């Protein structure tokens, strides 16, 4: 790699170019690692080995550069900074992909007729359960939604009644299919995903 940057003075290579390359490489491999771990946790195990291969390849190149230059402390800081930035970027990438499903649980003692009609129009999968709470009878509405539709689902909840109490949980696996749009990012990313 030294030959690529032979036209630069030694101090420029040592303090600017190589640390920046280490930061960029670590950002890439840690971002890939973060996404890979999140994909495994969400049940998308088929694409993880491919991501892992690229991740480790980048890591080996970076570590070999550092091992050849153990006396350069700036490389250690570049390595650590690249790790931190890569983790942050990996989480942002995963949030953009919006993979998987979520369950939204709405608990209310208000009338849910309009809300249920809105959910039907939105083509949501939901179940309404009669229950008892601390202050009397309540309705629990369980909604299973594809994660990339979560914002739209929350809009349906909030336009129906701003006083609804709700919380959101990630779901590791749903057996069967959900009506609605498929996540196009997932299917373009994972050629091994079974088409339903």
C-alpha cells in the first residue's frame, strides 16, 4: 500500500492518509458487523455469512497495516474511532432497512370502533381483546405490522385517539404472511429469502 502514496511526504502518509484509510475501513467493517448481528437476531441468517466474509476481509487488511506499524500510536486512535463510527453507522443502516416485524399493543378504556375501522382500512393485522385494568374494563388491541410500515401504523393510532396508551416490541419471527406491501429493500438484499 505504501507504493500507492509514494508521492506524499512521510508525515502526510503517517498522520493523515493512513489514519483516514484505517478509519474508513473500520467504519465499513464494523457497520457490516453491526448489520450482520442485527440480521441474525431478527432471523435473517442466510445473508449473514456473505456480510461476515466481507467484514473479516476488511478487518484483516486493517489489522495487517497496524501490525506492520506498531510504533504509530495514531493508528490505534484511528482504529478505535473507526470502530465507534462504524457502530453508529451500522445502527443507522439497520434503521433505514426497517427489517422485520413489530407488535404494537394499544391499551385504552375509550371506544375503539373508529380505531378498528381505521385499522381495517389500513389493512392491518390486529386482534381486539377485552381485559380488566386497575381502573376498570379496557380494550387491548394487538397489531402486527411490518417494521417499514410502523410510522404509518402510529399515524393511524394517533389520528384515532391521541390518548391511547401504546408500546412497540420487536418480533423475532412471524409464522405465516402479513398482508400489505413487502419490504423491497429486504428482497433486493437477500437473494436466499423465500418468496411467498
